[in-house]
C-alpha cells in the first residue's frame, strides 16, 4: 500500500508537468483539453495519495540530493501535510474538469494553463518539503505562478493592481518566513525540518517567540487574516473563476499549513500567549470578514470576504488548540486541531465550488453584480442546485460538512472553563461567541447572495437570457457531491483526521470522538453529542412526510385559475424586488461606525410632486484597515519616492559618483 501511495504521489506532479507542457505550445484546443484531462488525473492521484497517508497516519520520505551547503534536499509527506495534499488533489481535479468549457480559445489560454499547472506542482512542493531550502524555493515558486494566474487578463488596469498587490504582500510575508526559518536553523544547526522539530526545544524561549510571531505574520499574508487580508478582495475578482478557486480553495490554505507547521510541528505549543494571539486574530478576522461580505454586491468580492471569515474560524480553532495544549489539556487540543483541519478541507471544497459557479454566472449573464441578476433558478437549473448545496455547506446548515466542523469548533472552544486561568478561559469563550456571531451572519449573507441571484424575477435583459448551454457543470457537481459526502460520512472523515491529530499531538481521541454503532460525534460524553447521519435520515423522513401531506391534501376537483389580490398594483416589476443593497441595509445601519460608507444620491430633478425621474443611489465601503493603516503607509511611501526621485537622474557619471561614495563609506567603516 505504501508503494502504491508513493507512486501516486510521484505521478501527480508528473501529470501536471505534462499538462503544462501540452498547454503551452499547442495551437489546437483539443490538445489543451488533453492538458486539462492530465490536470484532472493528477488531481485524482494527489487526492488518493493524500487521503491514504492521512487515513493511515503514515510518512513517505525521500532524498533528492545532499551537499554541505543546504544539507539533504529531502521530501516527506507526513499526516499533517497529507490533509492539504488531498485538498490540493480535489481542487486540481475540479479545475481540470472545469477549464475546457470555461476558457475560450484565445492566445492567452496556453500560458494561463501552463502557470496554473506549475502552481499545483509548486504547492505540492511546499507540502512535501522536509528541508528549509526546498520549502522556500517551492513557496516562492507557488507565489510567482499564482501571480501569473491572477494576471490572466493583464490588459485590465485593475488586474495589474490586484496581481501586484498579491505579489508585493506575498514577498513581505516571504521575507518574514525566511527570517523565522533562519532563526530556527541557526539555533538548531540544521536545515532539515525533521531535525529542527527534534531540536527546537534547545532554542531559547525568546528566539522561539520571535520565530513563531514571524511565521504567524509571514504565513498570515498568504492566509489572509486581518489586517493582512487586503489582497484577497482585489485578487479574487481579477483572476478567472478557476484561478479564484485555486487561490481560495488551496493557496490561502497553504498559509494555514505554514502556521500549523510552526505551531504544532517545528515548535511545540508551549506558551499560552501564542495560542491566545492566534485565536484572537482569528476571531477578529471571522467577524470583520463576514461583516464586509454582507455589504458586497460583486459576487466574487463577496466570496473573497467570506474566505477571510472562514480563515478566521480556522485560525480561532488552531489558536484554541495551542492554548489548551499549553495548559496540558491535550485531548481538547487534539479535538480543536482535528476540527480546524476538517473545516480547512470543508472550506476548500465548497468555496472552490462557489467560485467555479460564480464563473458560470458571469459567463451566462456577463456580470457579477447581484443587483443585476435574479431569476437564474429557471435559466440555470443545474447550477442553481449545485450552488444551493455549496451555499448550505458554507452557511453551516445541517447535515452538510460545514455544520459538522463548525459544531466541533464550538464544542471545543466552549470548554474554555476547564482552563485554570479565568482570564484565558473568558478569552476562549469570547472567541467562541465571536465565531457563533459569525455563523449567524453567514446564514444571512448567503441567503442574500443565493436569493438575490437565483430567486425572484430577472433584473436585467442579460439575466433573463442566460443559458446553461456550454457551461461547465461536471467539476462543480463533483464538489457538490463531496460537500454532501463530507457531511454524511463525517464519522469516516473524523476517523482519518484523528490519526492526523494523533501524529501531531500524540493523543488519540477516537474512542471519545465517535461512539461505536451509533455514528454519534461528541465533544465530550458529558457535554454534547450529535449524529450527522441520523440528522440526515431525520430530515429526509420529514421531507417525505411533507410530500405525503401535500399529495393527500391535494383537491380532487378540477382546478380553476383566478387572479389574486395584489394590493392594487397594476403590474409587478423586477425593480420592486429586494436588492442586495436593500437586503443588507439593516446590517449596514447597525454597523455604520465600522463601515463609514461614502453615499452618493443623484436625482434627475427635485420636483416636490415626486416626479423626479431616475434616482441613482450609490455607496462605497472602504475597509477600516485599508483606510487607516494601508492608505497612510502608501501615501508616506509615495512622498518619500517623490523626494528621492531626483537621485535617479539618468546621468552615468552621477551613478559612478554614488558607487564611489558607497565604497568609500564601506572602507571608512571597515577601518573604524
């Protein structure tokens, strides 16, 4: 079995490399379709390999080369990374099935698919790296090719800005990750991750603190937690739909992997403040992410802020796990780590689905503006069902996967009273309450997104003319099935994830997590329990009862159609419906001090009789961190740039003078 998994793990990047080479030079779109097939098959290999490694708790290791400078260039697929490898495979599989129908034949498709596949290879390199050099090279490659994926429509100015923002912030984060690794490598005397993990206890506590904070912030730029999140709402709308799915389904999860790698593997969670800091950052991110999502009309920006919210939930669980572990409550720590990994995989599944479906909607209607959609349930019936499953999953409604993982996170966080420190216990419960608030707002947010887009009447001619013909369905449908299976088969998934958490924490909680024969998942046998399987059976039975009542109560007489009372309306028009803006107005008014919107109201005339003609209402919300943190920094940098601009005169003699002055200063400093 190990040999089979090893072959699959080697086959995945090989197939992606073949897919990249096929896509780049080929003029025939049939060859590009073949490239997408290779991408999908590579995804299947990675999915099976990652799932097999995680389910068995195995490690697969190998050495690429060795020298005296960087040590062994080693690779190792271990249970923690295997969860992310399986997610990588699922995203690649769905993307490979989706791309042929989504991308039109034009000169840029080949280059895009090349970068898309190389990004998968680089991401796998991050997940199997067992050497600092391998990790950093793979990380930088992943960032670079993700940048090219975002830059697909490079002639658009907003795309250039979004891709540059992603790359610039990614490089800042990369510098901090390098610094964190340098600290550990210097104090342990090795570049091999396994040996760093074994010897990190010998590193002084101050240096360990510095390494963890640098890693948290550095990987946080990629994960997108507040206030390091500003690239997400810009990059996701700029990238193609499968590129956005790659970013949200996988790339930001690599930031989570990096934080978990440092917090649980390279550095044991010894200090409570590491976990508390991570947990509070996560809670803040979750609340602000969903609040900003509530006022977004652009479907992809809305999903981007939702990704920020879910990253916050995952970070809250990871921080809680580290906090409990630092107090010796390793059973609850294992539960929260398991729940964080489960939610990571769940979010990767349904968020990839939602971004792919956002691409279908944009292709079919020509817009992502919710206020210009409506009535799509009749025009895009398959997509409406798939989108509904993804919406129910991400809204954490039972019995789907998002509900199970968030419920486990709640049960873990609400055990904060078991910590002896009252202050820490209160902070954990507050974080849990923040996640609960986030979950409630998420239900409202996704009811708004789905209802405004798919229900009611079409608001524009384009929405009324939308068609599902030639739209990609198989990839999103596969993810919809995975969303259902991950919820209904929660006990199987948790059994596999328990082996992962056991490998990380050395605590096995399977006997307390899953009650035999009843498929019940308790946080603690004396605290709470639930069964997604029984819940699904119950909901299905309730649906059958409702259907039976309907069929038995149907009138047997001939039906007569008559007009209904309409309140005196002459005709009901699409513009009389709720819009995304009006739906979210109560939230916007409640949190007006946070949003501080810029509102513009334009009327054709001020006729007191009310015949004012067209009225245009527009409001814009600039996130608080962009307004008060990033904008002042950018303004200061621009002023400094204008001040030093005269130095760059273009005169070669002046440049030689600069070099002479620098050499002279170095020489003087050396003498001193």
